[in-house]
């Protein structure tokens, strides 16, 4: 079964580009959210294997959403994508439960590489348990 990924970004063009590269790599996009509040609702409903969050969004930013998501879904890894990637931001989002930070200025293949690393750490469920 393909891993299920939730994309969270307020920009429809970015969401489409992320969807294309994620699906090209054999994963399924289980949903898209436009802000942090929407991400929390959709994550609870869709139970993704991975969440890719934008940092700067209206209503609730990625850092605020990550805090809540980590509390309610501590085993679901999160990657934060931002134009504002810095060491300070990295420390803040790590404290919020985000596993990795990717700059939007980087090649999106870096996102895929990091997503693979995280998805490989998800335990395979045993159908007998």
C-alpha cells in the first residue's frame, strides 16, 4: 500500500507541485489543507503517514499546527517546508515535533529524500495484532 501524505500549504500552485512530485514517487496524497486549522481537521479525519507543512500560512501557521498535530498524532512524522528556513526556526519546529525542515528554495528532490527517510521509520503494522 502506498504511503499516505497530507499536504498543507496556502498556495494552490505549491500544493499542486508537491502533489505531482509525491505521486510521481509512488506515494498517495490523502488530502490537502490550506492552513494549520484545516490541517488539524484533515489529519484527524484522514490519518496520514506523513504531513508536509508550510510554515507561513493564514489562520494558523505551520509551527502552531505542528504543536497541536504532535500532541494528537505523536507518531505521524512532519516535514516543514519554508522559504524562511534557519537554525532558529529548525530548533523551534523540532520542539514542536517536526522531524525535518526543507527550504522551498532547495531542489524538491531533497523533500523526497527526507520523506523517504521518515517513511522508512514508520513501523509496518502486523495484521495479526
